[in-house]
C-alpha cells in the first residue's frame, strides 16, 4: 500500500492530499529516511510523522485497503510521541 493511502486509511492524516503534501515536504519519514508519497509500505515499517507541535512514530501492523473508522487504529502501533515544545 502506498504511504499516502496508508496515512489516510489509518486516519493518521485525515486527507490523502494532505498526506501527499506532507510527504513531499519531508514531514514523513519511513525507517528514518524521507519518503515519497508513492513509497510502498510493508508490515513492520516505522513511520514518523512531523506534526506542527509533535513527532509521532508508529509501527505498521496492517495494510488493509479499506477499514471502518473504529478499527483504523488497529493498523498501527504508536511507538512514541515527542512534544516539540518540551524538547526545546
């Protein structure tokens, strides 16, 4: 599954176009490297999302192409959340 689609389906980012722009702007890392929106994810990959106020690192657990909103959080496991304000 493409990175931008995973971010949208898992509801880590609400819209695919926003996920696409974030990846193009180097706000998304996969396994520690900047990733393009078209990168094909594998189960076990570590995705880091650089939000405005925090960094969120998740591990990919499932690549289901379509899932209910209530079950979307089962697609990933949150490894850590780093608050940028506290880190400064």
